[in-house]
């Protein structure tokens, strides 16, 4: 099956700093990538949808200036959490999709803001 | 907006018992997908249902899509300890975005 990688898998940062998370589709070209946030023992909450070469579409309540998304190529999307605060601590998961509706998920990034 | 509700939230079964999780959407779906997330892991795609009334089987797992394309179920026959995890349904409307249900956390007692 299709493989999606995420880097880093874990990151700890200080409050006020920015963190970049990368999502890569390793063996296919992803026309669309999605970013989710998951709180402990909760469901996945869609944050934004990004299509290669265009601006991301953010879900209601997600601050686009705080969560910067760049989808520079068909295999790479990045999420930057700017001026991170402890409440941004969470599990961030990306997924990638190509021709069909199936989404392939990355392994996730555990962000802890101290 | 589209909402997808899933019940039960938790289910504990003895190994060998059956298990079912149900999913209901507030709107008609173009398709529904099911994912499994093991503890500490990420969601893994299980199946996609597209047609009204569709039933698909994968070994001990049976997936159904309702006639109105607003509800779905996942049934596991004779659960095993390897079935442990959280099962999510995810509905897709006109766009490619998925709206995930709240998940059902399955515990299988040996």
C-alpha cells in the first residue's frame, strides 16, 4: 500500500517558538493532503485541506495564521505551528490522497509545548 | 456542517464474542470509510463503501452501508485479541474531506 511519512515523530518546544512538521507521500503523488489533530482518546479533527500549488482550506475555528500549511509539491506538505503555546500540544496527523477517496495516514507527530 | 456520530464509545468483550459499532451521518454520504487505530498508532484504512445497501466482508469483519447512505456498521465475528483498537468510521460528502466519527474503542479480554 501507499506510504506516508511524517517528521519529526516527536517534538518538544518552548512556548513562543515555532515548529515545522513535514508530511511526505513516499511512493505516490498526492494531489490532496489533509492535516488532522487528535487529542488523547478522541477522534481526529480535520484542521485543513491542502492541494498542491494552492492555498490550504482551513476548517472553521482553525487559525490559518497560527497553523501555516504549505503544499509545495505533490509529495510534500508542511504544517508550521507558529508561536506555539501549551494548548497546542497534541498529536498531529497528516494524510494523503490521490485518485480515489482513500486516505493514507502518516504515523503522526506528538507535539509538546512547555 | 456534516456530523458523524458513532456508538458505542467503548466496548469490552470476551475473546470469541461478537462486536458491532454503528455510525450515523446527519447528511447523505457519497461514501463511508472505516479505519482502525491501534493504541499508540495511526489510523489504518480498512475499507470503503460506496453503494447504497452495500455489504462487504473481510474475513471476520462485515461492513454495511445503509440504503439511505446515512448509516453504516462494522461487525466483527468471534473477536480475537488482535482486534483490539479504536475503530473509526469516516464519511465523505461532496468534497474529499472526511468527517470522522468519535470512534469505538474495543477491548478484547482473553
